[in-house]
C-alpha cells in the first residue's frame, strides 16, 4: 500500500513543484514504484517532466469532476518506475464546478483508492492556495512536506501554514502527519538565508529535514528540458540535495513518520 505524500504551501514559488518532481524521480530511481499526481492547474509538474497531454485525453480534471478512472490518465516517463497523472489548465474550473458537491474534498481520495496497491509512493503537487484542490490532496495524504523559502518573514508564514494544516487535519483527515519542513532555495552566500535556515530548525525542532535544497541554476533549468535533476545533471548540488531528501523520506517511512502536523 503506497505512502501518499502531499507537497503543500499556500505561498507561491517556494519550490513545491521542484520538490514534487525531484522527490518522485529520486524515489523511482531507487526502484520504488512511484506515482506523481499533478493537482495544480498550472500543470508545472506535468510539463516539467516533458509530458504533453494529447487533445481529448483525460487528466486529473476529468478524474475530479467527471469521476474518470485515474488509471486512464497515467503517463510514462523516462524513468521506468515513475508514472504521472497529469493536470491541465481546465483544473482552474474545478473549484466552481464542485461547489455544490458535498463530497468535493474527497474525489482524489476515491480516485487513488484504486491504484494505491500498485505503487510504493504517491507524491501530490498542489497549487499555491488552500482551495478545493489542495484540500483534496491533504485529504488523501498520509503526510505533508512543507517547502519554505529561507527569506525574511519565512517563520511567520510557516507558523500560519502549520496552523492551517492543523485546521484541515481536524476537519478532514485525522491521520495527516507532518513529514517535514523542507528548507528550499537556500542561498549559502547570503547571511540572511543561512540565519533563517538555522532559525527554522531552532523553532521547529525535530520537524525540519536534515536535507536542505540549495539555490542551484541546474534545478531551475531542468524543467525546460522536461527532465528531473537526476537525469539532467546528476552531479549538481540540486541532485545531491533531492537524493538526500529521498533517503530521509524513506527512512521516515520505515520508522513511522515524525511529529504530527
Ligand atoms: P507555485 O506556487 O507557483 O506552484 P512552486 O512552489 O511550485 O510555485 P517551483 O515552481 O518549484 O515553486 O519553483 C519556482 C521557480 O524557482 C521555478 O522556476 C523553479 O524552476 C525555480 N526553482 C525552484 N527551486 C529552485 C532551486 N533550489 N534553485 C534554483 N531554482 C529553483
Ligand atoms: Mg508549483
């Protein structure tokens, strides 16, 4: 039965998609059967892995709104053990289309029930908001990774995000755990970033991944070549960081996830 991990932060541009793509790819490279589900209308995880969905083929939009079988959306990737359930821009409409649907928070949970046995890991990329798409991801997830950008006021934003997770957990999915806070886009040349990275660990002991992701040009370039970093440039600092993150996640899984969100 797969472990389902959502990548979420309501703040935009903090490295959610980069983390979703590269964690999923590193898990697959470790021979773990992995499914990446793109739950964001921007579809950056889909395009970042070089996937173009042919006109008329179903995506997560049809899965959530029409009840299409998730299996019918799956795409192969360059990595044998990695499949993607792609998103499309139509997903922006899902919020409105589901507004009167009492089960609207649970469509992804229903859809994944049919494939959880086929994978070791399911990674969910979510949009920068706490609308119905993110709520669908959090409702099916066993745990959540919160990437943060180590910058001014990062701690304030993080506390708000963790409070929100608490509320979601209380109302929707009792078993949701905090897999960990991930310090992303760490610029070691900037004192401020270093200081924030240290502060985050001090404020949230035991809840922050050892692994941190440096600002790395190669990580920024890889999506435009449709490749995860381990295929684009295995020797980059970004690849090393995401391999470290993958190892920590796998270790967590073996010993049961750390503190609750
Ligand atoms: P959104 O909230 O819009 O979905 P996001 O949280 O998913 O954004 P990403 O798309 O992962 O954030 O990253 C934002 C931009 O920064 C992208 O262009 C990405 O390629 C780049 N980027 C992410 N992480 C790094 C990094 N560690 N080093 C350099 N560039 C990065
Ligand atoms: Mg994104």
